[in-house]
C-alpha cells in the first residue's frame, strides 16, 4: 500500500457476508497491520536497524521508547529524541514505518544480545528456563513500584474496565490491549495493537515520553501472560500483572523471583493469583 498520508489503526473494506443461503455485500473494518522498523543512534554512532515488528499504526514513538526500555537498552530518562526517519531513499510505503530513536549516551545493553543469542544457539546451547529468568532479572529496569497493589475485588474489575476503553477492538475485534492502572483501578494509559507485546511497549512508552515513570501498581493485558509480557512488566517496574488469560510456567517463575504480583484467568467473578 502506498501512503498518501499517515496510516490509521483501521481500514474500511468491502466484503461479502454469507449467512445460511443469504449473501450480501457489506462494509467492514479490519485492524491495520504494518511493519515498523526501529533504528537506534547515539552520539558518535549512526542510526542502525535494531528491530522490526508488525504493529497497528499509531503511537509509533511510544512503541519504540517502550521497547528500548523493556529490552534494557536505555533507562527511562536516557532517550533523547524519537522521530520518523527522513532518509531520501525511503519508499512511500516506508515513510511512516521507520522510526529512529536517538539516545543521550551509548546503550546500557547490547540491543541484539538476547535476541541473537536465542536464535543462534545449537541443540546443545544449554539455554533453559532458569537462564531466561536470570537474564530478565539482570536487565536494567525502572525503579520498582513500592506503593499499594490492587486488592482481589479491584483485580476482577480490571478486564471490564479495559474492554470499555478499547475503541479499535470495538470496531474490528482484531486487536489486543494493555493498560497501566492504579491500585484503585483507575486506568492511566490504554493502548491497543495487533501484537500484545506492542500494546505493552506503547503503554510504557507513553509514560516515558510523558516524563513519568512507567512503574505503577498494575499492568493489565487482554490476553494471556507469557514470559515476555512478565519480563516487560518487571523491566518497567510495575507492581503486578493482571491477565485475562492464562499465565505460562516461565512467567510464573519470573514473577515469583522478581516479586511481581501475577493474576490470570481474570473476569468479574473470578481470578487466580500465581505470585
């Protein structure tokens, strides 16, 4: 698709609806999905590509900022600027799909270390769940939340509050959501994306770019709580993670080691605490 303007979070399409023997043409909206390339630069180092993700367009600078913090590449106050790339060799399709983040100083961590190591190991590389937990615990993180955490009654209310703040999901049914909330259940930041990880990156990035700590009482997510979401929660310094779906074994292990509260299978009448 060639962009004449910045892409939005949804696209309108003409479709055919089949219901029994009936057929009718109708308009529908689908969640937009496009690649975002993140480039990283710092004093004395030219911009280079460090990550590409498929995302829902919108809040792209937040996504980049949050991802860099979650990966331990920079502290929450180490980001100098984030902007769309203006290289002349970019195609029209790339115009709003390439972001350059410039740090105030050299990265605190090799941005490719965790991902390269995970992709180049042999069958005898020795990587296991314990290694992953220790690696996540060693990642530089924001100052950990030390305030109150939500009680079980508030936890059970969070999925419904999140659902009420999901306009793109309401139009398309095709995106995940994440939100940062207080111990009383007030939603401070809500972001949607086709990628559950991107939604969390955007939430943290919103706080970082707004000059506010991403550490708060609770991060609530619309899907399951896998290891990478728990890792992002730990890196952001939040006090607890509440998921609508199930947690994984490694997410539970990390939460218990890091002191992260972890809730799964959360709905209005029930939730299960794992850490």
